[in-house]
């Protein structure tokens, strides 16, 4: 695959009182209907942290404090390679889903019951086992 088929994504792992914030991908986008940790595609020249701050503001209408990168992975889909970078984050305000996407707080055990993209599987297993805490 060419670099044009590579997408760099920055995502927030937001934990509050033992629950994780997840959103559902809307219809008409790649992996529609899957649940995900909020975030999105980095623009050319944008840092991972800046991307995450921008995406959380656009999607959830709140600022975010981007902490340390806690996990990264790459996944080959049939039409693209996605490089995911997950960061421990704290919200500066109360999130609200402004793009019409579903949003919920779920326990580590519930994470495994929701459909997530294949690229998230290892992170979800680590969170479920309590081996990686945001």
C-alpha cells in the first residue's frame, strides 16, 4: 500500500469513576456503527495532541487535557492502513455529542460486549484486565 492509504488517528481514553467514554461511528463513514474511543484523523503537519484536542472539541464540545500516550497500534484494513495512537485524557467540561453520534460511559467489562473496530481489540483487552489504566 502507498502512504496515501495510510491514516494516522489520535484517540482519547477517558476514564471517569471506572467508566470509559465511547462514541458510535455514524452512518456513511468507514466502519460505520462501530463504537470507538473519541478522536479522529490527523491533518498533515498536525501533532497527535493537537489533533486530539481539535477532534474532541468538534465532536464533544469540550476542551480536553491530553496526557501520555498509553497505547499505539497499526491495523491493515482492505483499503487502508490505520495507525492509532491512544492517549490518557481528562475532559475540561461535560461532553455532549454534537455530531449526532451516540455517546455512553461503559465499564471495562462492557467494552468487550460492544462492536469495536478490529484495531481496538488489544487495547480493549488490556483495559478489561486492568493492565492499562488511563
